[in-house]
């Protein structure tokens, strides 16, 4: 009779099922009751955004982007000695022209991303400069927007010394993350003549990312538990820039502002961002702003990632070329009417027991526990003791097999959760993905979590049954028992906190 048969005889399948069910209820309750809760509320937008007037015809009138241009590659040395490679495009025409520096969004930020619009604007009569974002001092976890702003100002100075640039009409263009950088630069230097903010979040990076993930999960028909998993995981992330507040910099801006948003942008809370922008500028006493919503435009001002949205390049060129007359338009907010359903809610910081340090320690302890089993077995074999003398050969081998399966299940759950979160982030960044992949990944994670729970219950029952039969585990075997059962218990508690046992299934 195997140890599994003895477990069934002594404890009974019914008892094990009831025990598993009770523990499942306890773990599900833990997931529901432990803070922080996250439940975004519907957005109450300012009535001005509910029906917007159309753009004035002069803003979208055709622009003759047919001038000959010159192209020059230059190097700008940042304050810390980092070389920033840049490309200047200038129209071949007499006189001084407006100038525009492109400030990149998140990521590598290579200058080739802006070649099309930089060349088009140069042919329309605007001197443009695009540059490679620094790689020193900027990475996935640490981002200093102030440092990036100083880079932008140094690059702008490269244009201000040119004879074909009008210094009063030289400004900064920033997209997405760059729109946190541009206001900082504008408040630090009066050499910034104007600013263009494209797809500017104007909320904290944490709120922006959370909102974007929520929109993607809605599009992919993800279960509610997926949102809970992501938000709790984000609450435990410690990155120095996620709680950045960009409103003080917006309040300090005195330059004319052009803000462009797309009605099909799934990456930022565009209505809330506009409300934050107008509120901050009003508090700072800056009434020189123009906000335009472009129909069907996405985060990069393109239609489905393809060509630029109709009117984008024309609006940008006409506004810059018309300065200072276009700085204060007759209609400040116009364009296609945007619709934002939910607020960009902030993710509360994880409590101490769910912070990154504690979660990391939990995973390390679980990993150590799983490693103890094979190490203990190796120690037993190296000592050369016979199975009969060391353990009851009828008891230890099946328990050992159970422990191996538990370790593989625990490792599989960790890998699956990490892969699932990575998949969702990639779907959000690339605006891609399909709902079957999300549902399948979520189902795999939930099944592995439930299997781990069942294995823990039956593993404990197997050890108890063996002890009742007179089994006296050796010290290495005791370490293996404590390590595997304890490590699995830690993972179960962590899985409960992240909602893997929540109802409905």
C-alpha cells in the first residue's frame, strides 16, 4: 500500500477536500481584506470637454512643405560629459526662422524616430533639431527628468547661436515622457520661447501607467482579478520617478503652450490631462495656451500607428510659424470631442508586508526551501546509509516525489506570473494583444495556484501519516520537510495577497 493510499484511508478524501476548501476560503479572504484596495471611479469631466468646437480653419490650412533644406550632424556635450548626437535640418531661405527641438518620450529615444516630421517641418520653414537621448543616468528604474531637461536646454543653445534661427521663436517639443521634461526646462530658462506638449499625461507616471493598463485590460476582456494582480504588483515597485508630480513645473511656465491630444490614445488619460494642464496654467497666471484634440490620433499622433493624423502637422506648423500671434487663440480648447470613462487613480503604496523587500525575502525563502530538499537527499546518500537504516523505505520515497512536484509547481507559478505580467505590459506598450492569450494566461496561473494549495495539503497529510506509522525522519529530511512545506506556505500567502485565490474563479 502506497503512502497515498494510507493518506486516503487515514484522513479520507473527504477530509482533505474539506481542509483544502477551508484553506482556499481563508486565502481568498486574505486577498479581499488586505489593503490596498483599488477601484477607479468614473471621471467627472469639466463640461467644456463634453462638446468641443471645431478647430479654426486657419490652424489646419495647407502648408507648403516644399523648401530645400540642409542637414547637419552635430555633437552636443552634456554637463556630465555625455555626448549627445544630434541632427539639424534647416530651410534654405534668407532670414531668421522659428526653431524646434524634439524631446523624446520613454525608452531609447533615438533621433531617427522623428526624421519624418522634423524634415517636413524644416521644409515648411522651421529649423528642427533631433538628438539621441542619453543612456548614461537613464534606465528602466531610475529617471531624472531634471537631468533630461538640462540636456534639452544645452541642445537648444546649439540652435540659438545659428544666424538663421529667431531666438524669440525657438522652443521645445516633447512627447509623452518628454512632456514632463519640457516644462522643467521651460521654468529654468527664458531662452525657451514656446513649448509644444504632445500626448502629455500631466499626472504622475504611476497614474498614467495604471490608467493605460486598465484601458488595455478592458479592451482585452481581462477578468477583474488581472487588474488587482497588476495594481498590487505595481504598488510594490520602487522606482524613483513613478510618483513624480509635474504640476509645479506647469505652474511655473510663462511661455506659450500648444498641447495636442488624440481621441484614440489608449496610453494617457487625455481629458484628465487637459484639465490638469489648464488648472496648473491658470494657477500660474499663464493664459497663452492652445489645446487641440485630433480625431482618431493615437499616442504618437498617428492613425493606428500608420500615417500622421489629419491636421497634426498642419496644426503644429501653422501655430509655430504664426507666433507670437497664435499664442493666445480665440478658442483655447477645440477639436474632436474626447471621451474618457475612468479617472487615472493612483495606486497606493504597498503596506510593509507586501513591499518589494518583504516579497523578495519571501521568494528567496521559498527558493531556499525548495533547494533544501535535493541538498538533504544528497547529504543522506553521501553518508552512505541504507534506506532501511535511515528511513522507512515505504514512506520517504513517495513523500520525496510529492516534494519534487511541489517545488516544480511553485517554480512554474512564479515563472507564469512573471511571464503574464510581462505579456500584459508588452500588450499595453505596443497596443496589441488578443483576449484569448490573456484569459489563457490567467487560467494557467489560477490552476497552478490551486494545484499548489492541494499539493501543500496532501504533502502535510503525507508527513503526518508517516509520523503516525513510526517514521523518524533524519535531520536532513526534517530540513527538507520544513523547507518545502514552509516555502510553499509562503508562496500561498503571497498568491493570496495578489488575488490568485479570489472569487469568482
